[in-house]
């Protein structure tokens, strides 16, 4: 089985719970769709685990912002605070690693990208079926399954030609009203994809965010999955 995870956002408790649940379900290969850091209190630990576990990793907008020196653009005040804090706590080695991640990776008929396959560096969101259809129409001919994250909400759209966009949801900051960590299980022989939700120690993740003096809203939202 292949485990596909995204939007960990420095939440170590959620990442460890997802890896354990996936490995219990037979995951032998992990793929990461980006946003390893930003928002949560343990970005460095999450980067080192992802480096060890995943050979396929693409860049997210928070990874890009945390690895730059320029003023973060297109971030709201809470996210901007988290970006600057994350830059400050990450080692140079982790920032260097994040700065070199590719925007997308194609493996056979699968495409992995953080936000959307068309112009991935623009960080556009795919929330609606019409946007999913538009994105599918721009996929390279050879791609059948496109895996994305970025919205923090699991989503699965199958086009009329059978091509699919699968949003795997967020490990470390779900926003679909379900506070459990989210990832996708892919059976590479059948091509079947399942969204999996995993309980984790939210209290511990919240306490670390507050202790780090990150915006309290980032701790609060984990409780509600919003
Ligand atoms: Zn994200």
C-alpha cells in the first residue's frame, strides 16, 4: 500500500499517529504533498521524519515561505506570524531542504502536487467541481490520478474520461469539521483510493502551540477541525 499525506504543518503528534495507522494498514511507501511546516510547534521534527520516510516530496506554499528570506506575501496575519516563527526555529539544513523541493512530481500515470496541477507555483485552491474539471482538462495526457492537498479538506472528483483529482486532506490541521488527522491510502494494484482518519493527541499539540507563543487561534482550531 502507498500512503499519501499532506499539510502536516509542524504537528508532530498528528504525523506520528498517521504513520503508525498507515503502517498498521500495510503502507510500505509514503508520499508527501507539502506544507510540512507552518502553524504547528514542531516543524524541525516533522521535516526530519518526512525526509526519512518519504522519497517523493513536493513543495507547499508554507515550505516555500519558510525557506525564503523575503517578506511573506499572500499570507493573513496569523499565517504570517507562523511563517516568521517557523523560519526562526528551523535549522539552516531544514530550510535548505525545503527550498529545493520540486513543485510537482509525475510517477507513471500519477501526478503529485501541493495545490493544483496547472501552474502549481500559483497555489490555487480546488474547492469546487468546476475548478476540478478545469484542472483535469489541463493535465498531461499520461496522467490519470492527480493527488493534491492545500485546502485541508478531503475531496475526490472523477472526470467524464475517468481521470481523477484526489485531495488527501490535512494531517496536522484538518478544516472539514472533523478534527482527526487525514491521509489517503492507495492500493497500487487496483488504483483504489481510500480517505483514512486517525485520532491523535490534540491536547498535546495545542499545548505546544500555546507554549511557543504562536497565535492561540492555531491551537483552538485543532479542537474543532475548522
Ligand atoms: Zn496547508
